[in-house]
C-alpha cells in the first residue's frame, strides 16, 4: 500500500481514506475526552509529571497539542498503526489485549473505541484552526427536588463557538461533593442515599465544569418553629420548613453559657459565672453574656490563637522567638481593638519594614517566594486553592496558569534585606513594574486580579496595596464570603461550604442565601469581626439544642440543631487544668499561662498533650492542619498520662482541697459538675459519687488514712468527669 505524508504525519493513501462525506474528527474535541473519561490522563496515571512507563499525557487533557505529539509522533509513531488501526498499541493497551498496568480502559464494542479507530483511519487529524471550539457545558436538569433514595439521569451538553451543541453525557465525568449523600454512575446517573439536605454533582468535560444540585427533603412535619431572633434564623428556618426537617428546641441556660464561653473565649465558665447566669431573670441575659465574652481578654486570645496558626506564626529556630511574640501580640491586640478585618488583612499582605516597626512582616519569614505568598493569600483570604493552576489548568475550577501567575505577580516586587538583629529581615517593595513569567508560555505576566483585568501600576506603587484594595472592595465575590464561612464553621462545626477554604462553583454552599446574607452583613458592618460574632451567637439557630428530635438526627448540613464538636487541643488542655486546679508550665511563659495564649508552634514539641490532640504546627494556611478526630492515643493519654495523674494527685490540687474541705459532700460534688459541665448533677450521679466516697473511706482508721482515702476518691471522680464525652465536647 502506498503511503503519503499528510500534515507531518504518516497516513493512509487517499484511495484508502474515509469517505469524503464523513466528518473528520477533532483530536481535542473527540479523542481527549475519551482519555479523560478513562482516567488515562489523571495524576495517578499518565497525567502525572513524569508520565507512566514511558508514556506521558497532559493532566486531564488541558494541553491537547502536547498529547497529540506524544500519541502520534513520539517513539517513532509506534503507538499508532495507520494501516491496521485495531492493532495500534494505543488501542491494544487500552483494551488489555497486551499487558497494561492500568488494566482495561476500553471495550472494543464501545462507541469510544470505534471513534478512536475512525480517527486513526482518517489519518489522525488534529483539527483545523477554524474548527469550532468548545466554550461551555450545561447540565440538565440544573437542579431538582428529589426524594430520599431517589435518582435522576443527567444530560450534559457541550456548546461550541459556532453555535452548535453536542450531547456529551457519556464522556463527561461526575463527582458528588457529599459522598455520604449520593453516588454517580459513569453515564450520568445520580442515586441518592437516605440523608436529607443538598448535594451537588460536579460535571466535568474537556476542561469545563457545570454543577447539578439536588435538594432532598425529609418531608417530616415541621410544626411550630423556635422564635426568630434575626435574619439568620429566617433563612435557616425557611429552608428547614421547605425540606421538612423540624429543628431541635432552644438549649437550656447552662448549656448555652458553656457553649458560648467555649466558642467565644476558649474557656469553661466558672462555677460563680454559672450560678449568677442561672439566677439572672433578665430575658436579655444571653445577649449580655455574648457582649461580655466578645469584649473579654479571652476572646482576643482565643481568636489570636486561630489566626496565628493560619498566618504561619512559626518558631523554626530559636532566633525567631522575638518575631513570633511580636506577631502574636499584634494579632491579639488587633482583635481586642476590633480592627476592621480589611485593614487587618491589608497590614499583613502589604507588610513592610522591620518587626519592630510592623510585626506582620513575620508572615513573610515563612512564605519566602511570590508563588507561596499568592497561594496563601488566595486560600486564606479568598477561599480559593490556586496550587493546582501553577502547572496546569485547575481541574475543578476555571482558573488557568495565566490566572495563577497574574495573581502571583502582585508579589513579584517583594524584596528583603538583613535587619538589625540576627535572622530578622526588612521587607520592602522594589521599584519597577512587577512581572512574573508563565512557566509554560515563557511570557511575562503583569498583576491581574482573580477573574478580573490587568492592573496598571506606576513604578513607585506597591502592587500589594492594589491587591488589598481589590480584595476589600464591597463587590469582591471572595473576600467577605470566605471570612463569614470560616467563622460560621468555627461556631457550627460545619461551614456553609466545606472545606471552608475551597469556595468554587463546583462546591456550592448548602445555603447560598445565608452565605450571601452573612457576607453582605459583614461588608455593611465595615468588616467588623466582633459584630459578626455577636450576630451569629445571638441567632436562635446557634442556640438550638444539640439533642436530636428524631427526624433531624441525620441532618449534617441544614443546622436544625447544634452539631457537637470536640474541644480543640488548647481549650481541652486549659479546661483540664481548670478542673484539676493545675498550673501549666510552658517554657518562657508565666506559670498558669493558658494554652490558647501560646504564641507559636514551638510548644507542640515540648507538650505532648497539645501534639496528640491536634494543635496545628502552623506550617500552612489550611485549617485542615488542626485535627479534631478522636484517636486511640488521645484516649490512652486521658486515661493514664503521667502529667494528668500528677495534676490529679498534686498537693493543694483540686482533689486535695476537696478532701480537706469541711462542707457537705453534696455541695462539693455539685461544685465539680458546675465547673466541668455547667450544670447540676442529677440524683443518680450524685448518689454514685457519694457511694464512691463512702466506699473509699470505709474501714480506714485514723484521720490521716481517712483523708488520704477521700483524696483518692475525689481524684477518681475528677478523672471520671474529665473522661466523659460531655466534658470533652462542646454541645
């Protein structure tokens, strides 16, 4: 058979080519989606940076020209057999006719297989520059109300630049954002489980994404709902009524006191605070409590602990201690003074000078290059994870490499020079036009706002100030939404978007109206963080009981009740110290310093408790560093750790003082329940503790023996209390 050269490729002779009326396939439009559907170009297969077994593809097909070269021309064209398409290695590997590490990816009877055969017979055309380009995809239906365990078949349509459309349902990829609520089939079928709420299915095809959203009502009678305190409640309760999930009742005063004090000030309320709060008959006492907590030193310390971790306040070497203290103090003071959030962020992002002049320059000590600085800012303040877009188009979003480098260009002029003190630096912005170079195109990129346009700068301007100005603008779609979602999760143990720093079209909020309302409230308040905390904590939604009422037991996203959460490492450490009347001892800190007031990560290495209970190491801008999951190591530590046993049996500790206290045992046991759980002990608990005290001292002779036995009994009671879920969780 005579072979001719066609467009630089080996091709069959014209006489053996496809019929003239047959439309030529386009490699990017018709072949690449088959590879993506089969995961051939995924990060775990040929799409990883080094390829797989000598064959490399661009991740998820974002660079079709490169893929074409690898498939058709690489290795002397050995992967393609134009004269016998079915014998092409490209196909025999995919159908597992010859050994293939990835297994069988194509069925010889499938439409996809036949399309590849037809493409090879046509001479492996890449496509013409005038061929229509895919501009977007749409999914039908875009949203639907479905019953529990219901299902729906989705249809995906690709829309092209010439106005044409194509049904690409079979070749699109589907992924639910809540895998506990739904599963999808390869052909676009969605099958729901028995959990009510909202679930989104991300649909991906040829670099474009769309979202299907299912609302799954429980359908239970709602009845009379709790009173509405503010707009948060109106929005939440309206949705609960729509989907048929009744809310739990409002929690009692003792529960609210403990919950709010832990969530706002990061500590347990004292027994005196509890007695005073329960005795107060003022109907507005919960609001007044919130105000007192927000204005307390505890609030500033607790939220400084949160922000210091996210802002990477690390002490990776001893000479960093001064900087970490200065930075932490600046964060705490900013929160105590209620510095507007947009100003707070600007002072971090555009930090210049020395640590003495401006402590936030400590942030630049941990984020050393423009790309890392941009990635942290995007994730922390814009809720957008840009890391994927550095090397290729973001797989789940619209962000490209150009977007990545355009945003990073705001930090291209950041420079540093040695400071007056060893290992400290001066941060400044160099004069000149800030540019980054796109590693793929090799072209310079100027500062460009995310999803916006290029920013024109004068040589003397600091690009970071322009970035901050864009972020703080009232119509920014990311800035306020990210913060309110982050704080909502702090109080409810679940963000309106999960994870809280992964806000994208394909990961929608479970209650979009509420997210938008909170963002607008925050902007209108002048980015007032204390006002946001007060607004959330005053809502009836926040004050609902954690006790499920039956129908809402499986609810995990509609906030029909309070979702209990384990006390984080620092708060739990402080709570145990408080219960046992212990005195913490941290290197370089005054005795009794709270763990939530520790400035940096260095104490994780010296205090095993903080490490095992998941205190973050401040090595990234991700909340995911803090682990809340229970583990065997945690249980064993609470049961028999030497430091806890030492505090229990310490002379002049809580157990020792109670054993010497002349008051009735009932009063002392009641005090312990007030301190640990902010409630009265029930009759059964009281009787059990009394019996234990009696059994321990029974048969003892002499005052010293009795005292030792009673001290041991109180140690047992304290140990039992601190190991209860009621103590370990905020509820």
